[in-house]
C-alpha cells in the first residue's frame, strides 16, 4: 500500500462519531502524523482501533489507558493540543 493510500485510510479512521475526538485526531494527522516514527505510526493506528467511549475516557482524563504504548500516544496528542 502506498503512503498516500495509507494516510487516506488513517484520515478516514480518524472520523469518529464524537466531535471531541474528531477535533483531536484530524489536526494531529494533518500536522504531526508524517513526523512520527514508524513505530509511533503503528501505535497511532492501533489507537484508532479502540472504541469511542474508551478513547473519550482516556482523552478527557476520566480513566487511564492501561496499555503503555497507547497511553503514551494519548499523552503525545494531548500535549500537542495544549501547546
């Protein structure tokens, strides 16, 4: 799969059913995804496989993400929003 097709699929996966998640994911993909390492890109793709209620809880701080890699990606995204 080419990089363009892969990124298009990732953009599509970022379109969630919750506006709160869309406003986190879409700018992150547009502004930061290309600069991630291959491992970070794989972790981000795995993050996108999580259910919306879990993602919402992790990003809003209602519940910690128990997966260390996913939690690191959540924190990376949140830190970009705070800047």
